[in-house]
């Protein structure tokens, strides 16, 4: 995974305690972001929130997996079908089918590998839908995704970004408003870097495609927190409670800002269930 220079904090809107955990490599912590760095919400952000669940589909895949392109196409089809209510992450763990030897792109990440091992994903393609219902083959994705489409959102999750083309500094504010009470749960926010539309070699059922378009490529967590940052030290998060998570970092020169997204999702860390997801393009 590439190196970033990163600054971050998480803060409750009503002041709150701000702290900066020690992050694992390859991140360099520089200082703490203050509330003055927050990118505020505008009227359109809240008006466009329709109160419905946004689901996360994790597509565990590999550049040398000949059946993975078909699964990736299905994930894209589902995302288009449920526009605005399905977020897709293409996760490449560290295995033989993800090995870049031979001129294949290297999309492997430490975070993705840890997720893969924790959820015991041993074959590809496979996936997770909101990290419930176990590991699912691609033939099961449509049914699992559709089961969430009429569910109300327990959290309003909005990602705001600002990108400076000259300095490549990316500023992120993630606004979380809880719409129901959560008690006795370890609630965490995971913030991901995702790059879309990357040309590179891919094994397919008919051979090697040297100009394959890789979609929804997970590049790693933005803050080095594989399982997310704790949103509240309290045992209770009440309905109506707001949190803001701010980050700043320099986007690696190898990444295309025109095809770059921030993906965020909130989980119950005790069960690993994804409660709400969101994504936004940085430009």
C-alpha cells in the first residue's frame, strides 16, 4: 500500500473530547485537526437524504481469478440498479490470485487481508453484504442486497470532501447523525480510500485481458484503523446525537483524483454488522 501523510480527529458536535490514536504504518501522524477544519453540511446534503438504508457490498476478488470479472460486473449492475443505496468495495487480499507477478496490478492491502482472514474467505469471488449472513457467493448477492432496500436508515451518514489539485491535499469531514438509540454497543466508523476505473491486466475466462477496467478498488483505510474508530466512549448513543470526523492527508501521486472516492461505513464492532454506508467522489 502507498504512503500518506495524514492528520485526523473525531469530535462530537457539542465540543467533545478530541484525541489522536497512534496509527500503524504507513501513516505519519502530524497533528490534530480541529473543529474549524470541518467542511460544513449545506441544505442540499440533508434535503437529499431520503432516510433509506445504504448497503455495503464487499467483493473479495483477485487479478488472477478468472471468475472474478463476472462477479465484478454483477456488483456494478446492482449498484446501478440501486443507485445511491449500494456502495461497492473491491477487496484484494494477499493470496495467489492477487499476486501481481507477471505485470498484473498490485491492489493488495493489509486491511483487506485482515478482513479476508477474519471472515474466513478462502475462495474467490466471494462477498459480504453488510457483513451479515456469512460469506456469500456472487449468485447470492442480489437477494442479500435487495433485502435491505426498504430498510430505514438508523444513521444519517454524509461524507464531505475538498481536494486541492496543486498540493493534492484531501480534506474530509464525515457527518454522522444517529436516528435511533444504540445502547451497550461498540460503534465504530471505518473510512476507506477507493479508486475506480483503473486499467490493468486481469485473468478472464477467455485468457488475459491486458486492458481490463478494474472497478471499486479498495486502497486501504484512510486512518489506518482496520476495524474503525470508536465514535463514542459512552455506552449509549442517543437518537439525535451527532458526530463529525475530520481528516487531512496528501493523496499519493500514483492515485487518480478524478476517479477517487471516500467510502465510510459505521459498524457494530461486537457483531461486525454494517449499520450504514456512504461514499463520495473527491472531485
